[in-house]
C-alpha cells in the first residue's frame, strides 16, 4: 500500500501526542510532515514555569528532539508558520516557501495569549508568558518592579517564578479571590496568604485602566480603575488564551464561537481535515487542559489509522495544579447550589477540603495543600456512587471510608 501524505500543522503537546498514538497504531500508513512555527523541536510547555524560576534548564524540558522525528521518518519543518491552505488542491503553504501536498491534514495550531485591550498595551515591556520565546524574554529582565495582570493559573505561575528571580512582583486580579475558576473563596484566600508570606503582593477586585508610557515608548506603570498607580518595568499579561484559527478561517473551514468546529471524531466539515487541541471547538466547548487534549489526540489518531471506534466526549476533567510547591485539585461543581450538601474540612496549619454532595453523590470538590486523597475523591466523583453511608467519614479521606474489618478477621491476621 502506498503511504498517504499527512500534514500536521502545529508541533505542540497535542500534535506530538497525536503522532505518538498514530505511530503506535499504524506506523507505515502515512508519510508525515509536521510544520511548527516555533524553532526547534518539541518541549513540555508545562515545564516553562520551573524554567523561568531557574529550577531547570532548557535541555531538561525537551521531550521530542530532532532525532525523534528523523527516527520515525517524520519530516519536521520548524520556525515557520503555515500561511495558507488550498483545500481544493489539497496543498499547504508556509512562510518559508514550502508547498506541501496532503491526503489528510490535521490542524493543531493551539492558542495564543489574549492581549490586554487597554491604552498603552502596545508599549515595549508588555509581555506574555506562553511559550519558550516568552520565557527567554522574561528571563532577560533585570530585577525591578513587575506587574502581572491575571490571577489564573498562568498568572500565578509567572508571578511566583519571577519573584524567585529576584523581582518585586504585584499581581492584579479583577475578582475577589485567586483562581476563581478553580477554587472557592476559602481556598483562594489560603493561596493568597501563603503566597503573600513569600513576598508576592496582590491587588484584587480591581482592573488595569491604562498602561503609562515612560516617554520613550516603554511601559512605566499600570494605572488601575480606581486611579492607583503601580510602577512597572514590565507588565506580564495573563488574561486567558484564544484559539488560533487564522489559517482555518483563511481556507474556509467552519468556525464556532471561537474555535475550529469538529465532530466527535475530531473531523472538521471537510472529511480530509481534522483538528485537535486548543484550536478546537467541540459541542460549543474549547479546551486548555492537557488531559482533554490528549484524549482528542487518541481519538483522532484512531480514525486516521482507520481503526476509529472511539468518539470524543468531554466528561469533565479534574484540574491538578502546583503553584510554588502548593498542591491544588479542583473538579466538578465545587460551588454547589440550593439543596446541595457542602462538607468542609479546614485545618489552618494543614490542608483544606470542600466536598459538594447532590442527591448523596459527589458532584464537586476543592482540595488545597493536602491532595493525597485526590484519586479517591476523583473516583467517587466519576462513578457517581451513592455516598449516604460514608457522608460523615467522607472529609477524612480514603482510609476513614475503608470498610472496617471484623474483629475475628483482625485477630486471624494478627
């Protein structure tokens, strides 16, 4: 059988997992070309925070060096974007002048950092924290006053890492507690207190109104909506991401509210074109966590290998985070609603747990600090078991909920 031509646009974590899955299923079905706009080979984006903090080096975060692609017969074109796709002629064009024919095409173009929509947002020194190039720019900053805008995971990671590099860091967040999409107010307050103890400064419930010019085209300060002025040698914008869909739009693929529309096989409305990762919109939802991206890659690889029995269905994902050594876990409807039972366990010197029961079933949770029982709670959450008999023991974890052994059995074991 003559190998078909597969072109993968993008070389991020979703694209590389797709390649791994496809090679495991059908290693000789395709002649594969990968086009990545970042120079170099594949690295672990999750490790950018330790890299920024100085806890690891660039070599340590590389997961797929150039030799990996050569060893699997994959042509890697890096350091150039795809500028156009001709779906009628089935050709891909790059900024470096390549013209690549395809039989199957996968878009894995990822997402771009959302930029601040403020006066002064185009000044020098307004930076993002998204990829290796961003990390290198942040590493090159001389110690001084920095402002991070955004109290989500990426903003907190950047702020904590820059603090460890010797900067004076203030984080501005428009909500009343940090990680408001993943934590309740109590856990958010715990996180703030723990990070303040390390030297981070926070301004909550306020948003930046403008960025001030130093007179030479560079940022000098952040002016907040209440008039407060925060001096800043640089401003790091961490206010979310947006699916990168420019090339999908150019070639006329169907878009949803923000991403490339795909069905349950990760196929677009062109049967020769698939999409995976952060650029995807599936049933009205976009994705930023690693777990659903890897699931998409597995499903898509199965269909490309013509072994497609699985369909993609997002069933919810537990969010596991580590910020400066502080472990967090969040899942489901942790806020709860009318009629729900909310069980909390709060040890000021230890961990915090918030468990939400609905109809005696675990529907959401927040764990802060001590997440050792996370897998146990996640299993209960996914299975939807009736927990009536365990309700009083539930906040104390798996050991407390384990069935007690009869005395005779304990004596025999002894």
